C-alpha cells in the first residue's frame, strides 16, 4: 500500500496550528492528509512562531530558523508532501527544500511571505529538480512588502519552477476570492508525483 500523502501548512507569527487547519483542509486534494505543525517558539504577544526576532541579535534568528527546520524535518509524516505556509510559515516551508524531506516535496504553497535566506535558497534550487509552486501576495501588505514577495517568486522562476502567481489588492492575508485558484494549483501539484 502506498504511503499517505499530506499537505503540510505552517502558520504565521502569532498563529497556531488550529488557526491554520481550516484553510489547509480546504486546500487539500481528495484523499490527502493534512498536517499543521505548531511553531517551535511561544510568541510573547500570543500564539506561536517559527522564530522570534530580538533587536540586534541576528544570529539568534538564524539559529531559531535552523532549529525549526530540524524539528519539522523529524516530525513531518512519511510519503509525498506539498508544503506551504503563511508569512513566517511560508519562509520555513521554502527553506524545507534544504532538508532531507526535499525529495518528497511535490510542490510549495507560499502565501504572503519572503525568504530570509535568498542565497541559500538559490543554491539549493540550482541543485534540485524544479517543481511547482503557488504564490499569493497582497499589494498593500504592510508586514511583508510585495517587492520581497515578488523577489521570492522570481527566485523560483529563475530556477525553472512552474510558479502560479496570485496577486491581490489587499494586505497581509489570503484573498479568499482567489481560493479556487489556490485549490486548483494544489490539486495540479498533487497529480505530479
């Protein structure tokens, strides 16, 4: 019997797995499981985070990102994966291509996010086979500038990935009016492997 396939969706800063689950379940292809891991760190305001930025301490952020990646690498289920996330979660999702789960990833869902490790991401993408990615970002995003989001999408396109771009006029959010396009992109990814 083939291993179960899963859509893994990672919440953003101050989010939780329970807040991410409804979106993840609505995007998951038929007969796919859904996992929404909890961020590694407690955020001081509320919820969880994949890293917590402290003023003037960049090495702490880099270390926290690596810890979060390792934790996910150990905890994601066996079988094929589509990995995605919102904001911080999207940054971690794309970084998972640097780990041992890379060969099981069929595609990415990157929502209102950026890369904090662009040189490492470019190096990684140049050494692996291209896949598909769906990207969504709002023009009025006040937390993650759309120019940074566009840069992320371009890095994947330059590496030969098939990128579906879903741009909207709103802020730091998922545009539910384009949800059917997200669902279609995820379904097409799921059929690719």
